[in-house]
C-alpha cells in the first residue's frame, strides 16, 4: 500500500510541476529603441513574472507590414500562444482578427482599440473575424483636453490672445486622433487661445524639430506648444531654445509620456504640463489574461471594452517618485493584488475605475 501511495505521488508531482503557464505574445508596434515602448514592455514583463506567465515580445519598428507578418507567423506557426496582445496601430487590428479566426489564440487589444467604422464592419461579418477577448484603451481624449486646460491655467490672467501650435502623432493612430480631439475640445473653453497650426510629427523628435523651426518663424508670438508625446515636445523645445527662448518662461510646453527625460524636464520646469501612465496598460492586460487562463470570466458585467483612466497629471513630486520606481524591475507593484482570483463575486478591477497611484 505504501508503495502504491509513493507511485501515485510520484506520478502526480510531475503533472503539477509541469503545468503549462499561460503563454502570451505581444506585438509591440514601436521601436526597440523607443523609451516609451521599452518601458511598456518592462511593465508587462514585471507582471508576467509575478503572475507566472510566459511572455514573448516582438517589436514591429512602427511598420504595419512587419506587424502583419509577425502576427501571421504567430497565428499560423506550429507553437501558437494562448494569447496574442496587439495595438491597433495604423489600423492593422481587423486584418489580424481575420487571420486569427479558428486558430484557438485569444486576442486582446491595448492602447488603440478598434475605430467605430472598423467595429461596424466586423459586426456586419461575424463569421469572418475572431472575437476579441477584451480591449483596454487609455483616456486619451481627456488627456488632450486636460493638457491644454492646465497650460492655460499657468498663463497670467491678463495675458490677452495667446498663440498655440500643436504636434500630433500619426493620422492612422487612434490615440493620436483622440488626444488632438481633446485639445480641440479645450479650445472651445478658451477663446483667447488661437490655434495657429497642427502638424503631424510622427512621434519623432527630429521631425518635430524641423517642423518647429518653421513654425517658430511663421508664428513668432507662440506661447503654447502642445505635443501628443514627449519626443515631439523635446524636438520642438530644441527649436525654440535655439531661437533664445526659455521653456517654462517664454514658451510653455506640454507632453504625454513618463520617460526619465520627461520626468526630469517636469521637475526642472522645462515641461510645464506632463501626463503619463499609459505604459501600464499592457501590465493590466496581463493581469486580466492571467485571470482568464484560470477560468475567471472577464466580462461578467457584459463589458469587454474598457477605457482606463491611466493617463494622469504628473507634478514635480510625482515625477521624482516615478523616477525612483522606474529603477525597480517590479515598479513597486504587487500585481497579484489586482487579480480577480480569490476575490468575492462582483469584484471589479481597481485599475478600470481610478488611476493607480505609483
């Protein structure tokens, strides 16, 4: 009997020890040299490590054709993952949804969700596309609005008409479009602000620099420079500095992102307004995928698409705190605490309703 018990234990132990961890592939649309997208990957990897998941990341270097070929290789290859996480950058999501049909791989969208027209087209042809497990997008429109609102609040009350130039990202990126929409919504509240020109900086520092050199000459009385990311803000800032203008005094700059350079610029006042935190969306997606892999229903309330208030204002004190956290591999976060596993019925993910205070 003892021998039989030992045999039973010996047979059962390998099964437990070799239980397959959930496997995830993230097609990162950015460049492997971009601080935002590499920090995004780090946050996802921190979550995966703590939650016992296998994560592989492939960078698409901002090429739609590479994104599609990477997705095709993942979905049609012999070793398919349990989950594929992607971004609807340059509108690639519908084609990847089509490719994933009948593969058994579950798809999750982060940062850029489906556009309204894409969603309508997919709903009209349900047999052509795989379903989405879920979508997490940031509060981009609100961030665009809040940035301009905060910039105007810093102006003297009697400043009179103020010239504004704006740098947005890429036309085919929903996040860029939404941030611009928020900025334009804020303009209706501030008639004294005159939007002189909007340019597409392609998220690029060098491109924004070249554009800003022309804009500064064209609109020499510019006081506000609104940018949809930090790279474009720094490129524009260089052009104004070369003309002898001091950021934070002569011209106010705003940006989105929480790179170390952006955080330091917020601390020293060169960036007057900074919003960040959307790098965390991939990590929160990992929490939800972990729960799905453990049999928990992610859409118990019937909602699969979530706009998450991850983008938050970063003042100098928060910038100092975040700089410290960026040096930690785990970002100082207990990811298991945010999981629905073991929680009471009706549990709602905390990050869906309020910003996480890092």
